[in-house]
C-alpha cells in the first residue's frame, strides 16, 4: 500500500517547483481535490489561485488576460477528470499558454498531463480522501477513534455510562463509502448498541468483528486489543487496516505482517520481510496467503518494480 498525507503532498509540491515555468501568472485547481493542491502551490509561490469554472469564465485577478497558466490536479489514475478539464478549456478557447500537471500519477508520464510531480502506483490512498475512497470496501476499520470519539474515562465503565456512550457517541470521521469490515475491541455483548449507532449514522459495512470476552476487566487482563484485531486482519482479504492508536497500529502490523494506517498519526506502518515470514505458519486461508505473498513481493521489489511486474503478469 502506498499512502500520502497532506504534508507529503505539500513536500512533493515544494520539491517540484523547479520543474514549472517561472513565468506562471495563475494556478487553476481542478475540483475537488485539485483545489487543495492548487492552494498549496499558490501559497508556496505567491501566485493567485482560482477554480476551473472561474478560469473558464474569466473570473480571475487579470480578467482572463493571463499569459501562462497552470491547471493542477491532485492525482491522475484513469486520467478522465484531467481530460475533461482539457476539453472544457479547449471549448472555452482558453487553452493558449496553459500547462497541465498533477501532483501524483500512476506513472511518471501520463498523456493527459504535461508534468507529473511524483509517480505513486496502486494500491494507493491519500489522506484527503482516505475515508471516502472505494478501497474502504477492502479495508478493516477501527470504530473508536476513527468513526467516533474514544470514550472518556468516566464513560468507559462497562456500565450505564458506557451504554449511553455506545448509543450517543460523537461522530468523528464520516464516510458514505461501504466499509468491508469493522474490527473493534468492543465486547461482543455490545453488538446491538454498536449496530444501532452505525445504522443511525448511515454507515454501511459488510461485517462487524467484535471481541468475545465477558468483561472489560478480562479484556484488559489479556491485553487483547491489538492481537484480536491482527488475527481478524490476518485471515481476511483486506488491503489495509485503519487504526486509531499508534501502539496498536504497530502491534497489528507486527502480528499480521500487513500494512496498517494510523489515521490520527498519519503514519503508514509497513511490515518488513521478518514480520511477513513470521505469519506464514499462522495462515489458515488461501486468500490470506496470497495477500502475504503480494506483501512480501512489494517489500522486496519496492512499489515501482512491484507495479511493473504486476502489469506484466496481467498482460501475460
């Protein structure tokens, strides 16, 4: 898994400024995420920034008299959005002196863009759309600290206050995407309250895995938070585990041999070959074994060579 945070994008933009013409007059962001990239580039260069519609209708500081314009997208995959932007610019007769760029592309060159700042092959995910990405259907996702705020010490009493928390927890990261698997160290006995809250928030999911222990005290005695999540993740076909707590994220990565994203920390924990090899005797399914082999190949080859090999095998 390749992951880029907002800080990573800002760093990539700053490191790529030398690749752009010095006589730019304007930066145009392609909605929606391209506007985020455009604002970062504008802040770094002092150039004015407008949305694509404003540029097409000449609602710009120079009233449409710009001579050198950069149209910027955050990322390219299929290239459809950038091609649509190019077509709209051409139809508005605004194409003279326009340069097209994307911060991230699947490859170093794309036919729809003049400049790609950095190649980031699939599988990939970005901070600004992580909770709105179709990949969530193939992810394991924590609940407390991700979808809702963690309970306070007073609420976490395994009694009436906790029941009230479960039913009325404050939402944190909202999503409209269907989640493949929710994996939580909440106790199984709280499934009805958990499912009721998820339904009230409109959160769709395929499976909810909960810890089947009698009490909070027993869970704490066993220290089962990370190990439980890792065991579920290890036997799944998920691409990524999204966790809220840094120490648990590191433990899940170590015990599963697979990548874990700590969302609050904005850090992707990637296993090395030692972590991956240690999981081989524990595997019980063919799909989990295939994922482990892919992860091992990714670790050995690196993202670029792994992507190239995958493309060659698909074309064989």
